[in-house]
């Protein structure tokens, strides 16, 4: 069959399924929020109810609402005591939100390489990157898929490190029956507009530790302790904390979105699993790997091309697939994040090399291509497909048919 790229017939001839994201109780809860005559989380009920519902859903004791996922991760780092000059190990394939909080604490991101097929941090490389200055690990569960938490928690406990889980892309992501975000010291979620559920912006921290929950809450609220008996007690600020509070408006929308979370994640899980089933036999195509006992909620679907075996370059495969009517992206982020200017030029705070030289010799910490070779190879050989909970069985069939058509064409050319 001739490829659409070369003038053949296109595989996908019908539009992809779409739907309305905010057609549940959003408006009702927003109106209730406004009628409270306050939009402040401490005085209203929406943020409280969101936290109560989400902690119950995840089976954890405490939760703290924040203004974004980035804020949730920063608050978690602040709560576990990450401070100036500490090293924090994290993933090189992620959103800036994973490292912004590290840098604002004047701590130093150190990048561990990844498993080639789960795209999550490799525990062996995490251990290799630990130094006496390491304080914490920010584990990123990429694209809805769980990292190897048993191994990571074992290493963390042995080295007395704190574990913050970045679950911004990973609602209802399971690891051996446990939900991601409930395994480490604090789990962090995002409610930005591109995630499984959206409040425009927003975030949530989860923890089972009462003391950590208390510090997390205070960290999102200027260091204030609103549980204190007196105003002076409330304002007895101990250290620097930002204002990362969630408003009642965000809380209202998030609460309504939460009612759809299970459906959204189940749709995406089924879609991703079926897609893998449909393409896993193709030579030179590596579907994303879900580890034994894991369950992914597929925030996106990223597979890899082994160019030798598949007899086609990643870029050409990507173009051929697009021509078949399947939008896709060659790779994900443009490079590993340590190759971004901010790191290569050590320019977090312009005109200064801080935090990279706090507690560290002038050239002890540098960032450059080659730091995490597996991660770099992933970005050079991956193809990423958007997934939507509104995609239809027809969409699934067409995506599989298009990938199979392109693959067969190059294999048999
Ligand atoms: C989206 C995202 C964040 C940041 O969340 P925001 O709500 O946009 O601040 C952090 N980490 C990862 C992996 C993300 O995908």
C-alpha cells in the first residue's frame, strides 16, 4: 500500500473524537463558591472539600491545595527541608516545573538517567548520582506511567533521602496496587489546563505525615500558621515561603473535575493498552513499557523507533504517520532539560552562578550534552501521540492501522 506521504490514500478519513471538559458540576460549584461571599481557602468550603475528597480517593491522610503543580513541588521540597546548597536528584525528561522549586530553594538539580523504555528514572543511576550533599529525590512519573518505586524508596531510605513524587502527568497511576503520589514522602499533582483534569491552574500535595502536611500548608501561605491561637502566633514566620494558595474558584472547578477523573483515566488506560496490543509485534517499534504491577493513565503515548530494525528514520516515520492523518510529534521536549540555556549557562539568577556554587567548588556542577545518554537517545528516537479520553474506537483502529501501514512499508521496501 502506497504511503500517503508518497501520494497514496490517507488512513484516517474521519475527525478525531472530541468533547466538552467542563460540562459537569463546574458552574454549580462556582456559583456556590461565589455565594459564600469569600474566595479565600481558609474561610470557604470548596478547597477544603476538594482536599477531603481527593485524599479519600487516594487513601492518604493529608492534602494541601496549591496554585499550580510547580507550586506543589516547591512546597513539598520546602516542607521536607531542601535548602541552599543541597543537591536534589531528578529526571532530565520532564517539565520545568520539576526543577523550578529546587532552584528557588537555592538547591542544585542533579539528573539521573532513565530506563530506555519506561522513560522513568533508573534506580541504579540514581544511586550513582548520590553524594553527601544529596537531600532529596524528585521522582517524575512520566506520561501517566509509574517509576520503579520499590527500588527508589529502598535507595532513598538507605541514604536518608526524602522522596517527592511528581505526579503532574500521572493521576491514577498505579505501582503494585499503590497509587503514585502516595508512596514517597509527598506526592504532587497539577491541575493546569493540559493535565487529565483542569482548574485552569492549580495543584495538590498529598502526604501521610502530619508534620509534613503542616509545613507544606504553611509553605504555600507565606509561612503563616493559620491554626495558631493568636495573630502573633500565626505571623511568627520561621523561614521564607511564597504565596501559593489555591482560590475557592479553582477549588470549585477542581472539585467538579474530580468527579470525572476515574472515567478519564480509565478511558486513557484502555486506549493506551489497546494501542500497545495493536503495534507491539512490529519489528523495530518499541511501545512504552509499563513495569510489572503498574498501570498507566497515558497522559500521552510515546513509542520508540529502532531505526536499524524498522529500516526508517524516526523523523521520516513521524512525517509518514502525519501524512496518514495521525498528528504526532518527533520526540517530546526539544532536549534534556539540563541542555536548556538556564543550566548550560548556569544562569538561574542572572549575573550570578547561584545556586550552582553554594557549598560547591566553582566548577563542581556543570551541565552539558552527554550527562544522561539514555534520556538523550529516547528524545532522538521517540514519537509522541496525543491521547484524549474522547477518542473513539474508530480513532484507535485508525491509529493502529496507520502505524502498521507505515511500518510495513519500510520493512518491505
Ligand atoms: C505540568 C507539569 C508540572 C508543572 O505543573 P504546573 O501546574 O504547570 O505548574 C511539573 N512536572 C511535570 C512532569 C509536569 O508535566
